[in-house]
C-alpha cells in the first residue's frame, strides 16, 4: 500500500469515528455508561473536543494526522522518571487487546493520552500513583507498526 492510500484509509477511519461520535453518540455512550454515571458527562465532553479536533485535522494536510494522538494512533512514549520507553495503539473499545499493545481510548490511560501532542509531557494517573510520560512519536495509519520501531513494556532507552 502506498503512503497516499494509507492516509486516505486513515481519513476514512476518522470520518467513520465522526459518524459514531455524532449521529450514533447516544448509542455508543449507552453501551458503556449508565445515564446517571458522572463519567458519562465527562466522556461526552471529551468526545465533543475529540470530534472538533478530528474535523479540523481532516481539513489539513496528511502529515497533520500524525501530530496528535487519535483513536487509531500508534504512540511511542517514554517514562520521564524511569528512563524507559513503551508504545501502544489507542483503539475503539471493541478492538482493545492489551497483550497485543492495543488499549481502548475509554481506559484510564487511553483517555489521558487521547489528543496528546508529540513532545508533550503528561502526568498519567494510575492506581499506583502518577507518572510522567513524554509522547515521542505518533503514527496514524494501518502500517504504523512498519513505520515506528516498537518496544515492549519497560523497553530500556
């Protein structure tokens, strides 16, 4: 697959996400959140911010698609305080497979990294506390595993 058609596939994937989070948002939220759950309101706000960002990115260049963490992005990051690196892909909930390096954007870590920028340092809250991570690379495309070297958990720098 050439580079151009790969980005075209990514653009189509993002348009499908806009449909899910637009026309089918209520059905999507109902599948994962109780109507009375306060997390639902938080997710509605995150999805509104996400869709606005995706709409703007779709108007820009192909290269801009790799500038921000989106659903479908393979991200490489380093643990700032531990001098180690890791990578995984942010995916839709039904595609999550942590053992394969695919985490849902609904997961606590996925939510906190979604819409992150290359080079940005974020504090990620986990059950054991908080850790700082720097996003070192972002690749949104079907061939992202071929474009970026991936490490396993705690892969030393």
